[in-house]
């Protein structure tokens, strides 16, 4: 930027010119040259003002577009990444205030054993990178003997309440901007916990240059260096950074500000690798297993393209699960069909049982018919025997009659003739009766044969019915056991060992079976309702799973968008700092820069308007225009004064020339 002479300097030059005794033409030429130079500078200033104003307006309109992701990656060159530039310690261990300069991110600490090299290093890395104050993280040898309180208060009663700071300053060689991270610690003797807060300074201010961690007012008053507490640090940083109170929040803040790992576990792995590499005895225990463990712990996290085969396998598993669910539904339907078929078989069995009972009744009827026919057969046999006896008696009477007839024929022919006729008549009647008896006997014999055939048929039918009964009872026993019919054995014992004569129990049996059938129907209905409810639950679970998957996708998209927005916001703030450092004419005061950063930090889903971001730049541009306008007016005034001075000198020269002419 050009440096213009001030009005005081111009007045001094004019006074000097007016009091000069040497009125030579050289002075006149110098005045003319000064006037021409002033005009040239004024024209250049006007052009620069117009260019800067238009450039500022363009910057206000175009600079604040959302930048692309400029996070450092492992493959970039060293100059395209953040480098540690300075490190500082305030009121920690034996240091009251110490600053370390690093060269391209490198620092060498030299000293004898016990000089404090390891303690100094472990006080900065990785403590300042994540704020983890556990004793094993503080000691490079992994010991838990010394807590963080020791490094603030010491072993003796030297300090009872002490506040200290540890900080690291990073520089981006390409962008030319600075960021500072640090932690504040406050320990009080007798207190159970150490106060902690972490901060990130992102507006380009540098500790010890234009930002201090102690109260400068008290220092200027001669009261010493008193470190700022958390509240004072928050007020001092303002919109130029952030202050957090939780260790995890500070770790994530450092990760976002400098490293840009999307997965916090990857950043934790990096810190663990740094812990392994800082070991003072690393070269002593270099073994393949130790190197293997270090390399394994340093492996980067898996990315989406690496996890895609696994996600495809998971999708296949989901499809298999869906197929399994479909098969389960098919199984339920098949079980339902099986139950219907089983009910049909039970119905057939019931019909078979009814036929069995009907056959049993027919068997009993046949037995009664057989008994009746057996009685008739016995009666016919007795009649046959009576007829045979009568025939024998008739034959004997016939023989006696023949003998008597012969006797009568010899002595009393006439009387005997009459008796003979009577006897013949009786014989004819007897023969007729015998013939009738023979017919009845023949009919009775035929009835006996029919009865025997019917009895044989009835016995065969009874055997078949008994076999069917045994088979039916066995099947009924199995069904009763399956259907849990408790009173089945009470009724089936009537058939052991022979079928029952009295069937009065059948009615009670049918009543119990009907009641059990009704109970089974109710249970089947409940089971069907339960299966339907299960299908509804499965469907609801499936829909719930889909909704959860959609919710997870939405949450992932929201987190991804939030991370992208946060990354863009960090890159935006860095570009603001780079833009501010590159300004030549536009003067952006500290308050305006903080207002600009505060407005930038407020951008998000709820606030996406850029008016609040543009406003500080517009104000600075207006102030720049006013300054240039004042400078232009001052230059014009100086030009007029130089013109008047030149005219006065010219008149004085002319007068001097006339006075030197001879009269």
C-alpha cells in the first residue's frame, strides 16, 4: 500500500519553501515536480479507491460462497497441511512461561538424563491434542504415580491454588494463517478434581503477539502475571474461537479444527500411535510383535467402499431373513391346512366309530336272533324226538293190530273184520300224522341248518366287529392322548375284555366328547387368532424395521450433512482469514472480524442468510470509501496549495528577474 505525505508534512515543506533565501530555478522545478507527483498520486489513489471499492463489493458478494471440503489428507504435501509452529507453557511444572519455536513442525529437545525432556514433551503431546489427564497418559513410561495435580501444585506446599495453560500454535504454509489450540488447568490443594477447559483460537490472533493468556492490565499495574480463568478466556476469545469444558468435546473440537477425521475413533487411533512413538525406550524393544502391534493399532478406519461387500452380505442376510419369514408364513399356512386335514380325519374317525357302534348293535341283534333260532332248533329237535317216539308207538300198535287181526281172522272173523277196519283207519291216521311229523322234522332240520349258517355268519361278523373295535379303540387311544381327553380311559374300560352289554354310558361319553370338541374348537379359534396376531406383529415388525432403516438413513444423512456443513464452515473461516491477510486497502478491524466470524458461526439449518455475514464487510468498505474520500479531499487541498505555492514562486521569480534587469 502506498504511503502518502500527511498534511503536516505538506505544511512543513511549504513553510520551508517560503523561508528559503535561495530563490533559484532549481527550487521552482522541485516545486513543479512535487506538484506533478501529488497529482499523479491523487489520480492513482482515485483509481485504487475505485478498484478496491469494486473489488470489495465483489468480495462481499462472492467470497462467502460455501467452499468445498479442504480437509488435509495423508497423501498431500507437507506444505498443504497444518504444521506445528510454536508451543507454549504457562504456570505448569517448573515453567512459569516458556515458548518453543518449531521449524516446519519439528523440534529437538536436548539435555542430560533427568533434565525434563520427556516431561516437557508429554506435557504437550498428546495432552494438548485431546486433553486426557490420566496419569498413564502423562508419564511416557506408562506409570500412574504422578497425577496432573503434581505438575501444577508440586510436592511441597509451594502452591495451594494454581492455574496453568498448555498450547500449540499451528501454521498453514499455503494459506498463511494460524490456529492455536490449548488447555487450561486449575488445581487446588485438597480438591478432588482439577478444573479443565480447552480452547481453539481460529481468527488468526497469536498468543504472545496480539492475544495473551494472562491479565495484561494487572501486569501493566505491576501486580504480576495472573492467568485468565475460564470465564476470562471465553470473554477474551469471543467470536474468534471456542471454549469447551469437557475433555471429549475438546478432543472432537481439535479433530474438526485441524485433522478432519470423520470417525472420532480414527483420531483416537492416531493419538494412540503418537503415544507408542513417543516412548523413550522404543528403540530398545523393537521386536516383530511390537512393530506388528503398533502397525495394527495405526491402521486407518475402513471406508464405505471397503465396507460395501460387507453391506452387500448384510443385505443378502436381510433377504434371507425375509425369505425365512416368508417360509415361516408358509409353514403357518401348511400347519393350518394340516389342522384342517386332521379335523377331517377326526370326522372320518368319528363316522367310523359311529359305524362301529352300529355294527356292534347289529352284532347284538344277530346274537339275539341266534339265541331265538337256537331255541327253535331245540324245540324242533324235541318235536322230532316226540314224532319218532309216536312213530315207534304206532309201529308197535300196527304190529299188535296185525297180530290181533290174524287172531281174529282165525276165530272171530266178523268181529275182527270190524276191528280191522278200525285199526286200518287208525293206521292211516297214524301214517298221516307220521307223514306230517316227518314234514315238520324236515322243516325243522332245514331251520336248524339255516340257524347254523346264520350263527356262523353272526360269529364271523362278530369277529370282524371285534377286530374293528380293537383297531378303533387303539386309534381312539392315540387321538385321546393327542387331544388330551382325560376321561377317555373311563369309557374304554367298558370294552375290556368283551364289548359291554349295557350301552347306557355311550350317551355320557358322547356328551363329554362333544364338550371336549367344543373346547378344542375354541382353542383352535384362539390359536387362529394368535396366528393372525403373530402375522400382524411380524408385519408391524417388518414395517418398524423399514421405518427404523429410513430413520437411520435420515439420521446418517443429517449427520453427514452436519459434518459437511461444519467442515465447510471451518474451511470458510480459514478462507476468511486468508482473505483478510491478503487485503491491501480494505481495513477490517478486530471487532468487525469477530462480528464476521460470529455471523459465520451462526450459519446453519435455521440461519442460512448471508446478510449478517456481509454487513461487517460492507461497513468496512464504507469506512474505506470514507477514508479514501477524505484522502482525496486532502490531496486536492494539497494540490491547490502547491499550485498557489507554485504561482507565488513563479511571481517571485518574475519579480526577481525584473529586479536583476539593468535600468
